[in-house]
């Protein structure tokens, strides 16, 4: 599930508390609660008491009330929720970007914990944990049947402490035991490198330093080359979002004027607009932005802003389509209410809710053997998702049944050419063409394959 966009909660929460405090003083009529509402509360209390008295197992008040709160919020939309202590810690990690652990992104799949990806230069990456591995044991204890939160909680811990993961790797006959030492994991929201004369910026989340890190990446690319590049490829694939403020800052790094995004609340007059400040950190150089179905929320704000201002070419696949803003309202020291409070719109007035950002150039991920058959889930597939009230359907106008000859190669053919990420290859090639054939060759040169620490010694030596 994509992570929600967050706004600074303090002023919003304070304003709400202040307003509620003043209501009884303003007028007694406003303070009166509707009779029908009292009847609904009576019905709720009747159910509460019957469950507590007659349910087959004893259940405490805290469990029942938490369940009632979660049920109420679940009836609204997929992104409003009650944040308990563990969720609050996950929220802190997402926004602050550091924790004690292994540097693993995991997900639940058919009751098993599957590794999505190890973070670069983390204990897990150095130990040889790979994307697609299944974690079956932690310190010798079977974890099958544990919830995702329980498994993650066991993997996090005090820096310096040791942990052993039991892994099952598809294609390998025997399970693996990998021992590593927990560290303070500082998530790197932005990674950059130079490909030939093209700057590549990979933004994987929008935590509190993403905007500053993006600007630093642009400067570092200039310094590494000793001059400005031909242009930039900004990779927003599989970026589920994060802080609204950081989406605005990243957009501003590539814009020097104009609106970036507007957010609109319940009332027609409840509109906030955010604008770019003078000065384009990328100096107007060409930009290609890569998107896919995992590009969501804050990422879609960046893609939509750059697309509407004709500042970047959006390339890849249609994005997730989450066009709502969540505000985190603290309820206590370790609990909060995550509530959908607004919809956001791109500078041209488009809502990406349900429809997402359509790329200017559709580029399939040809290096993925399952790209045609693998199911893709977006916002529109979620139960009770918000409806896009202004939705244009250009499907008939855009329909094209002809096969694009550029995208006819198979994964096997591309692998023989050393291409392991076709979308990135195509984006780099697009920018590098500005420098001629030599630059295209330099930008798309195959990267060396790193040795696998978990492989047998003979497998690490070329030719054996």
C-alpha cells in the first residue's frame, strides 16, 4: 500500500481543539446534539455491552474501543486510519528516516515474509539478503503465521546486537542461515550517479530531507562531471510518497515559477496553493521522470507539476492514482488519527485520483518476464476509494492497437545486451541522444554485476 502524504499536524490539531472549545460558548443551540445522534450512541453502547457480556471469550474494553475506532475510519476511505504505538513508530521512521535494524523492506505474501529489497550498504545487503528471499526463521524460531508487524518488530532492535535470519531462496535447494549485526539504518531518500554525461537521481521516498537531498544531488552531479550534464533522469518508480512539503521542495528544484500543487478541502473556499520560488536548480536542462504503478501520492505531485509546466517528459507506466491528502492528528504520546482532509490538484487543475499520471511516452518494463501477465493494483482497485468527480476519459482518442517496434524485444534478448532495466535504459538513452552516439553508448553501458556473498566460492569466481 502506498504511504500517505503528510502535513505538519501541530497547527491543524491545535486549531481543531480551539474550535471545539469555543463552540459551547458561542451558542447553546450549536452545542445541542441531534436526538438521532443520541439514539445511534445508545445503539453502539448496547452492542458494546452485549459483546462484553456474551462473547465466547472475555474481551477487554481497550480492544473493543480500538476496534470500533478502526471500523469507523475504515468506512471512510482506504487511507484514513487509527495509528497505534507500532504504527506511530513506523510513521516516525518514514518521516525521520532512521531506526535500529537491518535495512530491509519486506511484505507479507501468502502468510510468509518476503524481502522486497535490502537497502544499499546495509547489514542485510552486505550479508547477501536478496529481493525475493523468504524469511522463515528469526534467531532459529519459525515465524510463519506471525503478522508483518510482529516480524518487523523482531528484526528491529538495539544497534550492535546480532540476529540470524533463516532464508528460503527460490531456485536454491537448501535454506540459508545469515547472521548479521543490527545498525542504525539511515534511510537514503535520494541516490544519484553519473551515467556518461547524464545525471541519474533516484528518489525512493519523501522523508524530511528529500528536498534538500535532491538539490544536493544536482550539485554533486555537476561537481562530479566538472560541468553541467546533458540532462537528468529522475526515477520515481516504486515511490509510494511521504511528506507533502518535500514533494513541493523537489518540484521547486526543477521549476522557477508557477503553481506546484493545490489542495482543496470540504468547502469550495477551502483551497491552499503552493508555488515555486525563483531559481531552477537544474538550470532548465532536459528532465525525464520515470513512473510506474508504484509511483503514488507525493511522487504524483512531482510528476504532475513537471508535466503540466512542460518541464519534464514523463516516461514509463501510468502511476497509482492517489490524489488525497492525509493529516496526522495526535491523540496522545503514541497514538494519532490519520485522516483524509483534502484532495490535491496539479497546476492545470487535474485530479490524479483514480486515473493517476499518464506518461507522455509509455515504456513497458520489457526486462521483467512477467510484465504482461502480472496483476497491477492501483487506487481505483481499493475498496471505498474516493471518486474523482471531474474525470476525463480519453481512452478512445488514445487507443492504438499497433505494436510499437521499439518495444518488441524479449527479456532474454535484452539480457544478452546487458540491459537489466529497460525503462531506465530507454530514459538514459533519450537524454544522452542530445550528446550524440558516443554519449548514448557511455550512458547505457552495462553495469558490473556484484558478487553474491551467499553464493558458494566457486560461483564468485568468473569462469568457474
